[in-house]
């Protein structure tokens, strides 16, 4: 049971390049999230997927696209990277529990756009 | 839109002493969830404690407890008997159960002095 995994761990892109961040969970959770964390700030929600086949915009969706490929995988794509997208990206999966919600985070991807 | 404010960018505490981290939030919902997360230098997000808004009783997890004031929209974290391992960034977070939105505060960096 690996929990939430993210690939890659580190990435450097040039302005205008594209890439896809991968996220997978093996806990059979319905909901998955993508966040970004900038220095001096908390996590900000980019997109989320409440269930397979559905996605919704979060607080900062501009410049990103997502795909919920199946229940396990939720990918984040940067079509034309910009320096403002330099950040640490976290994926998370969420499951309702008897005490509300339990959110499991991946280890993060540090992305630098030059 | 919901917002979460942590007014203390940095706090320090002497080992074995007690410290309180502040958090306020803004919402028009009556039902929601609040969380405190710890982020050590490893970047891993670790759930410290959670509170359901419909519960009046303050949540407690070992040395960690909250003071939840719903009318004041305040959710502070108290760490008792502080340990060196408590040193980390602490984030307050709010979850809207109706639209799955998650909002985080900017964080408080806690230093524990031996």
C-alpha cells in the first residue's frame, strides 16, 4: 500500500514547454485534489475531482488542465509553462470518514520554470 | 469565497512549554470542517487535528487541542508540553463539504527552543 504517489519529484522546464504531473493512489478513494504551494503561502487548490469522470476548478485553475483517467490516477498538465508556475505541487486523495474527511497527501513535485 | 487567515507568520516556544497558534476564517456556511496540518522540512503534510463545525466540543489529540469559537470564526491550536519534533510549519485549513473546496492559511512557522 503506497498511498499517494507523485512523479516526477523534481522538474525544470523552460518557458513555453509543456509537461504532465502524474498522481496515483491505491486506496480506492473517490476524490482527488491538486494543490500548489508557493513560498510563504499555504496550499492553494488548483483542481479537484470528486469522482472518476468529473473535475472542477479550484481557487487557481488558470494555466492548468487535469484528467481523471480512472479512479486511481489524476494528472495535472501545464500546456505552456510560465515562470509564475514555479512551485511545489501536491496531489491528495480524500475519503469521507465517520469524523468528516481524511486527506492523504503525496510527497510533492518541485517544479521550476526558467 | 472562503478565506483562512493565520496572523502569526512565526512563533517560538521553549521546550516543555505551551504555545497557541491562531487561525480565523470567513464563511457563510453553517456546516464545514476545520483542520490543522503540520509540514516539517520533508514537505510531507501531516494531519494534526480536525474539528467538525456542528460539534461544540473542542477536539483533542494527545498534546494537541483546539479552541473552536464558531461565532467568532476562530480556530486556534494549542500545543502542550512542546517537543523539539513539533518544530515545523503549521497550516490551518477549511473544507466546504458542499462543493469540496479546500482553503489553507499562509502558515505559521513554529520554532521550539531547547
